[in-house]
């Protein structure tokens, strides 16, 4: 009997996941609120079929050829975290004993623990699956951080194997030992919530790495300020020491390409940075305001709960707040205090 799944959320990431599962012989039925887009995915052969609503999706997944009665079903949620609760409330009355739900979004691990306990009482298993790879996952595969009961995870293992990058995605650390699932690109991290906990920290680390790249390239971009420096002779701005040391015209576009080759700071994030530089040297498409989707904050909350220092991730998160000018009012207060106690002008 072929494995059959219902996938809710046929956006770019969900569509990529469906295509990888289809390639491995898994029957994928999809649902998307924009039915026209869902139909387009079906017409391209990306899914086995689509439905106009969640109720019919559940019926399709529960139906197994040659089997009398309802077969247990697996349902994957590839939707934003803020939509998970409402989607579950719509889905749960249609499900029953033995069904499994996999949440591939960036839900808070505490919410995932709560949902798993709620669903367990209904005989339904809830798997939290932190999923990294985004729109590139179709070609590169998805890194999967899985939390939930061992039995349910074992049932869904073919799905995880189909989605994961595979053992050739990276050189083996120890080729003489038996390969683990992590080396194929997926890992059962622990009980309910563990998958989203690991994904939360993964994204916190991502914040820190991205911030380090951004700050480094910002230094390089400003390495020629010495050639433009004019000593003003006032007390408002500390004078530049030895401006002749900072008269370099560094090409950040080429440095990004350089660092991608043989450098210890090379990474996929640097590859993406190089792509951005090549397409828009002046970064004119971007206004410098950087969003934070929640995982960075949750990582800091957990660090405080655990008493674990995270100065890099903390600074990266706060800089995102600052990028959105959320510190502007405080800076005006600083202007005011300096003006009042020393007559310092606003710069």
C-alpha cells in the first residue's frame, strides 16, 4: 500500500515538499486557500490531487483503495505559525484515532507541547517538525528537526527521508561508522516540542551569523572614510585616529566571492549574500529595516529560563529592533540630555 498524505499549504515551500515526496512514490493530496494556485500545481504534476476544502482533503487521505472503512491518515501543515491553531480547530473534528499531524511551521515549542497533549487525548499524534530549507528545499532538500512520540515518528520516517537532503549533501565526519538519520538530513530530537525547540535555536544561531556578515561587510564598505575625513575641531564627534589608514576602496561584491572559496567563513548564507550583491550592488531594493519572526525572541526567553548566556544572539536580535528605528525615541532623549547638561548640538 502506497503512503498517502494530505498537505495543507501549497505555497512555494509546500509545493517543493510535495514534489520531493511525489518523486519518492508518496501520494500527495494538497489544499490551498487559493484553489486556482492549487489547481496549477496539480496540472503541473506536483501533487496527486487537490481539494476545494479541508473536509474533502481528509476524506481523500482516509480513503484507501481495497480497504473497508477509514484508514489512518497523515496530514502535514506547511503554514505560518499564527495560522496553526485555527487550522487545527478546523481539522480536528474530521480526524480520529490513529491519525497523525505534522507541523512543519515555526511554531513555538511550548505551543507544540500543548498541542501534542491536547491531541493525544483524542488518539491523534502530533509531530513538530522544524523545517529548514525554504524555497530552495526542492533542489537542496530540507533539514528536518523532529519532535514527537517514537511510534508516530517511525510511521512518518519515509516522509522525512523523502524530504531530507540525503547523505551526499555533506562529507561524512566519520565514514567508518554506521550513518545516522542526522547524516541523511533528519533527526528525531526527542518528545513533543523537541523538534521546534531545536529549530528555534537553529534560527537564533542564524540571527547571529547573519548579523556578523552584515557588520563585517559594513566595515569593508566604509573602509575609505579616511579619504573623505575633514577634521572639524569640535567636541561633538571624536576625531578619527590616523585617517590615512582608512583609504581603501574595497569591492564588497568581490570580497563575497573571494570568501566563498576556501575560507573558513564560507557558507550557504554567504552564497546568498553574494547573489544579492551581484543582482543589486547598491542594495537599493532594501530599506535596512529587518524583521524578526519570533524565533530569536523565543531563543532568548529560553536562554534566560535556563540561565545560559547568549550575548551574540541577543545583540543580533536587538540590532533588528534598532534597524526598524524602534530606538529612535530613546536616542532623542539622549540628544536632549546631552544638550541640557553640556549644550551639545544634535548630530
